[in-house]
C-alpha cells in the first residue's frame, strides 16, 4: 500500500493505523465493541473491553520520516483532544446505556502507530490509562 498514492493520504493513513491498532487489541484479548463511532462533536476511534474496563482508545498514526506533527504519535494527543474525547465518551455511554458490557471501570487508552511509506508496521505503542 503506497500511502502517497491515495486520494486523501491522511484518511488512508488513519484507517490503516486503526486497523493495526484493532488487530493489536484483539491479539491482546480485548473485545472490540465499536470502531469509528461518530457524533457531531467528533469520532471515537475504538471502543473495546478488556474484562476489567470499558476502554475508549484514541489511535494516532505517523509515517516514519514524515515532517508533519510531533515525532511520537502519542505526543499529538493534547489537552483539547483529551477534553473532546471525554465528551464523546459521555455521549457514547448515554447512547449505549443498556447495551454496554458490565465493567468495573472506564479507561482512556492511546495507541501510537508508526508505519513506513508502503504502510508496513514499524512500531506500535499501547499506553493504557493514557489520560
């Protein structure tokens, strides 16, 4: 997959990172509940459960050697983004009050993905309870 050849490289890169993150979570024993849930305030990348917690997971993806943004994908999740994700989580919880799994806690995780220009995974960092 050549990331520079797609019509919207950012969207393609984000979708690739989210697929890689979802695969990682499944291999780690998480249950995926929803991906790319949208409201008028934005999008939750992944909602999952790990047995102890309902997890709202933000995924950030970068191409190795790229010039945009911070060197580490996780550094781009600043205070404004965190506030927006908390608001989205409240909306999701209200909308899914009778459907969500019973867990003891809620958690916000972050997954940083770095790929090469061909879309191959170079690095994946999963930070539990990131914020």
